[in-house]
């Protein structure tokens, strides 16, 4: 089960640019060590929650280049 208790402020990636083409998400820690994710342009639009294992797998994929086009 994934915790839906957000335990930290949301933070935007330092890699996000600026201007009108800014596509960015914000991430916060959850009580179980997972993450909550939201759209930085629409913070009231809802959250997605990821447990610690799923978040670790996602970060591992990013670091391995699994999502590069």
C-alpha cells in the first residue's frame, strides 16, 4: 500500500527551465518513503502517489537512460 500522507513541501526540479515551454513536475516525500507528484502548472489538479519501490525503479530507469528518445 502506498501512503498518501505528504511529509515534505513540494519541490520543482533544478533542471526545469523557464519560459512558456516549461514542462515540469513537483515532487514531495510521503510518510512511507515514497513520493507524491503533481504538475507544477496546475498544483490543484491532483496528485499521483508512488511507493518507495516503484519510485526507486523509476529513478533507476532515468539514471540508466531508459526514457531517452
